[in-house]
């Protein structure tokens, strides 16, 4: 974040999912903010100007121009920042759904090559990569770069070339009408485009415990949680996962927390984690690694207070006191709309594209053209997929960026056909 920019003040209480969503959104969007953690009624009255910890006007956001938002939501913040807008055109050449690395790349390459491009994102620009505290294996950044900064640079680049960006807008349904893709957003907005790219990525996988929703934002967090690192000084943090995102998060939290425990169900870190991260974790005295271990349960009161760890080999369980649990255990593809639209997915819900659709060198029965599907094209002509949502993709930031560019090349071939 650029500390020279004016700062938004956010007044709220720990244990509020809304407060966490605001912190997470501002951090991912690379917007400077100051979190004021309210812990007593007296503090609430003196600092926030409302009655007490249970005052329904919390959280409160105060902007540099003096604007005060009570009962603040992420949607209201995007409106105040001038980021919430409606489409400017009735029809586009290219609609990209999802503003992670693949979607941002597709938007940049599409718009820079003259396509009238719109990019639709349900939450914040950057996708899951936007929550990463540092990406160190991305080409051209030997010192690493935060996911939020990388996403902000890509956003500026896409806008520079003419991409329209809609954020806080979720797509709920898609269909092909008269050879054009029509996407219906949650608020009723309709996006019509000659070609569409699905780059919606994956949603964070959950543990599935009955009380999980109760503690979301109140001790249980999904992803690397970079926005929370500075709030957990002198406390012990637990991270679940054995991939690169978990490794990066562990190293980041070690800079602030009293200690970090990395809970990994595999019997070695090198199953899913890059060696450079393993070497750094081994050299960091604040990080403890528990292999062959999973979370068996957690509980608390207003916030998370304790977790139960289980050794997968011995069955032994132990209880640890903590109010900080971060889950980096992979994701579930965001393809709920796919079956309704007629898009073919694999058994895991990932979208099948290109030559992977062929059986005995023939496309599926639903394919209506004489040619075979282009690379990254789904079984619906003119509808493409890129990034983590695509079956067979490599779950790395650089490969997602490459897929976004590659997909636009196929989009050009498709548009030339028409």
C-alpha cells in the first residue's frame, strides 16, 4: 500500500465478519486504511461517537474528505471510492468474468488489441492472488511483490487500454442467444458480448464444521489473511495448508506474531510447496510445522478461543488456545452457473476446454460447428475459460497470466470466423 495516500479510518470490533470483510477488501484493493479496534463502551463513545460496543451503527468508516459512513459495507465503500458503476455499452466484443490474474491478463490483452472489453468481478480485483502477502516466483520481481500491488498495477493497465471494470457484481446466469453470450448479474444487469471468458477461479475450501460460519471473521479466516497480520502481534497463529499460499502466509505472519504453527495433513512439505519456501520456513525459528495433522474441531464464545488438532497417524488429539486460524486448503471452482448454461465440466467441477473436449478426435455432441474447439474454448462456441477454473490448469500466478493472454488469441480466431 502507498502510505503517502490519504487514509480511510475504520472503527469496529473484533469478531465482526463485516469488519473483516472491509479490512480484507481495502487491503486487497491496495487502499490505505487505519483500523481502530474498539474494545470498550467508553472507547466507542470517545473515538467513534456512538453509544457502545453493540451500537448497530458500527462499523464506521471515515474518509479523508470527512465523509462518515455508518453501518458501513464493502458495497458502500466501493461507491464512495467511485468504483461502483454500470456498463457503458449495450454490447461488447469481449466480456471477462473474474478479475484474478487470468481475467486481468485477458482484459489487458483484449483491450490493448482493440476489443471492446468489460471485466466483471464479484468481490475485489486480484482474486485469491490479491490476498497473498508476497509473490516471489513471478517473473521480473526478484524481490517479490504483494498480490494486492500486482493486482493494482494490472487493474491500472487494463483501464489504461480501455477496459471497463465492474466490481462487487456477481454473475448468476449465462446463456448463448443468437450467437452471443449473455451474462446476467445478481442485480439484474445484463452483459451482452460476442465472446466471453470465464476466469472466475476458485472459492476457498471450508472444513465443513457446523459452527464454521459462526466464527468466520471472528477467528476463522480463509486464505492468506494478509490484512490481519498486523493485528495479531504477540499472539500465536495457526495456518492450515501445505501449498505455496500457506507457506507465504506463515513467513509473513512470523514477522508479527509470537509464533506460527503450520498444520499440514501430508507427511512432507515438498508434496505441494516450492523448495525456496521450505528452506525459509526451516530457517525461521518462529514457525512450527506439524505434519500428518488436521483440525478436528474448534470452539469459543464471541470469537474463536481454541482448536483441536489430530495426528492422522496416531489419532492423538491436543487442544491449543488461539483466536487466529487461517485456512489455506485449496479451493472449489466457481462454476455453479456452468451446468445451467450447458458448459461441460469434469468431476471436480472444473471447466473442460480445447482438445480435452475431444473423444476419438471428435468434439462432444453439443458442439454445433464444423471445426474443433480452439484452445481454451469450452463446448459452447465463443465461451472460453482461463486460469484456476479451467481443468488441467497449473495453479500458479504466472501460468494464469499466460492463459489469459493465450485465451485472447483464441478469441480473435473465433471473432474472425464470424
